[in-house]
């Protein structure tokens, strides 16, 4: 084989390979994308199956740590609270509004709706319908939830349940009562 044929064959092989595998992409990129999609599916189950249906079969790691405000909680504590919400709001439905995932993290923006006809988590039955939003950040490990940080609109929940007085009317900046006030 002539040197020119060898060079042409080598160039053709390089061109063929670069057309199939883009520069800067390694073989594990597809595996990582699959893991990200799995992580999103697992975290979606927290809301669609767990909180909305009472089927708490979501995989958590054995060393799970939850964060809520200044407190941390265990998986058992989190499950007890989730069951308490289902008791207080038997028709609870939590929808996933948005998910964003990267590597081992999944952020979920969610909305919860329900009618407070039961008691749970220290909330007496009020018969009132509520709707609140929240955001949870999950850290995943091997397809299991290893850590979570949740922030929900608890103030709005308490107001909708009638457990907090509505905000007082504020005075205008000039000291006069707001318009429409006596």
C-alpha cells in the first residue's frame, strides 16, 4: 500500500469518527444523562405517588439527611410528617411544576392543594381548602435520595387555614390611612 493511500485511509477514519462522536464528549455522557433522568423520575415519585397517593415506596439511602429550616431530620421523621400531611389533607394533591437536574442534584418546584378535613402534624381539621407552593432540592446517590432541602410557604398555609390573622392594613408612607380605609 502506498503511503498516500495509508494517509487517505487514516484521514477518512478520523473524519468518520469525528462525525459520530462530537469533540469534547466522552462515552460516559450518555450514562450521566440516563442517571439524571432516573434521578428526576425518582424525585417526581415523592410527589405523585407519595404525597398525592399515600404510596411511600420512593428509594432513600440508609444515611439520608433532610433539612427543613434550622432543623435536620431522618427518613423516619420525614415519612411521619408526610403521613401527617395525608391525614390532615386526605385529598392532598401535589403537582410537580418544574424540575431542573444536573449531576447528582434535582430541584423541584411544586404546588400542593387539598382540603383540611382531618388532623395531622398538629393541625386541627378546619374544612378549608388550601394551595401552597414550595421548592425542594434533592441530592441523589445511586438512584436513591440521600439528602433534601425543602422550603414551603408555611405562612400562607397557616393564613389559609385561619390559624393566623390576615396582615394588618399598612399606613401609606405619608402617615395617612390606605385608600378605602375609614
